[in-house]
C-alpha cells in the first residue's frame, strides 16, 4: 500500500490523501487550505499527475475536505466520486457557494487565480457524484481494471458524527485494510449523535489530530458549557446588548440553533428572531428535511419551525441598527473579511453592551483569533479592511467542539489495533502529543507524521 500526503501544509490545511492499493488508486478528500488563496490553497495534485485515479471518496462537505473537488476531477476525469447520501444532498450547494466566494474575492481582493472553477463546471461534474448509505461495502476499482484481472477493493463509509453526512472511510484490499477517520466526533452534540466507529479494525490508520494540543479539564461537561452559553446570552440581552455567534454554515450553525431552540422552549431564553446567513439557512433546511436519515437526537425538532429565522440580506450586517437586543448566528466562524460575522464584529467590538461568543476554533492569524486573544480595553489590528479596533465588548469562548477529544482518539487507536498510523489534520504540537502518547501506550504501532508531499509505503 502506497500513501501520499497531499496537504500542502504541516498543519490543518487542504485535506487530501492518495492511496495505491493492489494497483487501484483512490483519492480521499479534495480540500482547499483555509488560510491560503488561489492555487496555493490546493492540494499537491501535481505529485500524482501521472497516476490514473479510479475514484475520489469524500469524508464530508467542509471546504478543507471538499473545496477543490472540481479541480481534482479536472486532473482525473475518469474518476467517479463517492460520498455518503447525506453529503450527496449538500456537496453541490457547497461548491456553488465556493464559486460565489471566489468571484467576490477576485473582485474585492484582486486574487487573480479565482475562481478556480465555475458554476458550469460544478453542474457538469454533478453526474459523477454517487451517494451511499453508511455501512455498505462499495466496489470502487474501475471496470476496465477489474476486467483486466485486477482485484476489486471495497470502500465503506462509517458515521463520523462531525457534521451532517460526515464519514470515516474503510478501504479493504486483498491483504490489507486502511481506515481514514476524516474529522470525527466521539461525543454527542446537540443534534448529531457520536460517531459509530465501534467495529472498525484496520492495518493502517490515517487519523485526525485536531485537539491533540487541548487537554479537557476533569470536571468538564458539554451540558455545563451549553448552560454557561445560555446564561451569557440571557445576560447580554437583558443589558440591552446584541449577541454575535460566528459559526460555519454547515454543522456549527445547526448545532447552535438547536441549542437556542431548546433553551427557548424551556423558557430559559426569551423567544425572539434569530438572524442567520443565507447558506446557513439552506443547510438548516437540509438538516430538517433529512432528519429521518440522520443518526441524531431530538428527531422531531425542526429548526425552521421552532425558531423565527431571519436571513440577513447582502450588506445588511453593515447597516442594521443595534439599538435593540438581537441574536446573530452567522458565518464565518473565523470572521474572515467580507462576511456578516466580520462586519458585525467591527460594529460591536467597541461597545460594552454587546457580546461576541466563540463556539469553535478560531485560528490566531484570523480576525476572529485576534479578537479572541485581545484583552478588554486593548486596541489591535482586527483585519486589513477593518483596521484597528478597541475591544470593549464581552468576548467569551465556549468549548462546543465537533472534533474528538484527544483521549477518546487515543482509545480509538487501541480499538483499531493498526500496524501503522499516519497523523494528519492537526497543528504540529497536536501531532507531537499523539506521536508521544501512541509510542508510550502502544509501543508496537509504527507512527508516521508525513510531511507535505511525502510518500509512504506500508
């Protein structure tokens, strides 16, 4: 088995792994780097330009895992695309939104490479997408190879509990097997239940390491964190301020909306409109429509019915009056420029009445990360377009992650019992923690931390 790490960065970047198993070739994920622009954001496809890729398997529809899919198909036009049936309902919307964002960045920021693909190209490749239920074995080798006497490896999606449609991927060949976690969550969220990886065994494990640098306090509970968030929201509204919760459109938006719906239903929060973005609204409707297919809690909770959701129009966040208390659950999670979260934060940061609550990771080099790190009264550079701001508002961080805690992932290693582990999707210090812990707890397992572009034979 030959594996190549196509992520162009040593940290969290454009997720993509090339696997050659028994002469059959698979690309797992086709992301874009969230901190890079233009062609620099792409996986290292040039390293496998001469390979004949038979199939592309997608773990889930976040941009760092699927954002360059049309580019990958351009490189490998004979490959068919495998994803879960829930991701099948989402993927085209994600890619079309990517085109819109890239066009805007080209026009507003002068990124000449953008867009990396067009709306027409997304429409043209849609016929290649094939959606499958969880825990169904799929033969993915090309028909021509099978006819020529090659083996026919199988692929199976396992529910990863991270976002709607997310999956780990089990690939089995004649003599070897590989499991790729993608992004995984081993605890229940407000809507989605924990990953179902209970019976996974594999010779090789490719594992995310996102929270390897974060120790969970012994007394931590997700419910107490949600209670703390609800209390903070209520306090902000009662003092006449507005609340901004920056989120990703897929996953975080729906989990936070579900929490708000349940708190309002219980009378812990006053019912009032919730302002969201257009893409967040689209994915929220899909969460509602596909509830019967999902492994979830609150099966009968329909967010579009339980809440009065108001979609912000383009430019409305810059001009909306904040004289009365409002709740905003809007993109982007890291407050990237030219988003509703960025524009609202610019207006709210200097006013002590308002609150900005983070419910997920914010890279230190982003506007969200800089705001999160700022002390009360500190003036700092928010973003190139926003300039300097003074932090007077209430800023709090709530640990409502959709990624597995590091001890749960370490236990998962013991369950899988692989011969070899490849570490990915994490900062260098996160990977180092896992490398040290695996060597200590499971000394017989070979641990590889592959550099960008590194080819590994196992």
